[in-house]
């Protein structure tokens, strides 16, 4: 394909594989490749990574949203991760032969269609946002589904970009265009979730911490441990190693050790080679030195 767009829809379902199977099945159209799927029971959330030709990806996103709206009821949904919709967020990411402006056009076209055909409120974010105060996903999701359900009716500033000023059991959906993002979590050797929340508050950019980092603290009930969950919105500014080391230092200040870290979804090879280059003091290391890249193409 000469043109490739990545799409990473997040669905509010992390406990029923059969539901996710149906959603993913609806999205697997010709010209669309499934790169990754992950479910998390504590967050009660699934992250799907697709890539393909722009038109096929746009249609796949619509079908995923429509299927999730039919199968997921936000009135009974509970999980650790903030959410406002059955399909909570749908970002388009330019990969090859496509510009950010192309992805913005896709996001706005999809948003208008979702509102028109499914009667679901749609908010635009990041590069697709039509209002500065809506660029940040966390600001749109403030108060989550339960609060938005009331405020979308009573507060003009919470009116959607497209669709009705009311919410059904499928909630609302946030659609946008953004650069590549790394979802990176660090698990702590403690069941005190407040420690994770305090660390997240210190390290996030909004609190004066690491640039291009969004962070929150969660409790993983199945493991009985606390987690610092991060989105690295520009790994060239703050990469995984810096994020990990910063969390580790802050945890040790509080008498807590780091258990492990995890990547949710996929990560660019460049991010890993940058990390290796730093640790091994190999400033000239690049992805072009990876043998598989030479064999299968860069």
C-alpha cells in the first residue's frame, strides 16, 4: 500500500472476549490489517491496533463504533480507566503517504457520519479539535460518562462537535488525529493506590513534570498492586527509559520498589533503538542496523 494509516480504537470492554471478537470481526475489512489486540480486566478496556488504506480504515472504525454501541452498555460498565463511551476514543495516526491533515479530515468525516447514522455524540480531539480546550483527551473525559450524561444537556460548553446533546447507553465517542503515542505502565510493589496517584501527579506534564507525558494512578485489583499508567505523546521528547527511571525514583522516595513495566499496544522500533542507544552509549545506533529491517524492508 502506498498510503497507510494506523487506527487505535479503545473500547470499554476488557472482560468478555466474545464481545471484543465481534467488534474486531466487524472491522476486519479488505485493506485492513489487525496489528494487535489487548484486553485488561481491571481497566475493563480493550485497545485494538489496525493499519491499512485510509478509506478501508475509516470504514472499519465506523463499523467498530456501531458494533460496540450495540453490545456495550455504559450504564452497567465499571472499570479503573476513565471513559465516556462504549467506543471511548478513536485516533488516526499517519504512517506512510498520508499527512496529519489527511487524518484530521478522516476524523471529522467519521465524526459527522457517526453522529448522523448512529445518533452518538462525537467530540474531536488533538489535531482534529475545533476548540483549543478540546485538544486534550483528559479534558473531554472529565467526570466520565456519568457526569457527561448530565452536563451535555445543561452546559453549553459540553455540547458535542457532532450529534445530539444527549447520551444513550453507548455514551459518546472521541475521534481525532495524532502522532504515534506509546502507552506505557509501571507496576509498583504496593497495594496503596494513593502512592501511584501521587507519583502520576508529580511526573505528568500538566503538573510540571515530564514533557509530553500524561499519567494517572490505578489499582490493579486482580494483582493487588498499584500502577502508574502513562501515555508518552512524543517519545522523542520523553522516552520509556526516562519515564521508567523517573517513576522508579519517585517510588523509592516513598519506600516502594518497582515490580515491572509494560507496553500496551505497539511501539515504534525507533523508540526501542533510541533506548538501546542511550543505555549502551551507542549514539550512532539506528533501526537500519537491525537485521530484520534489512531483510523485510524499512
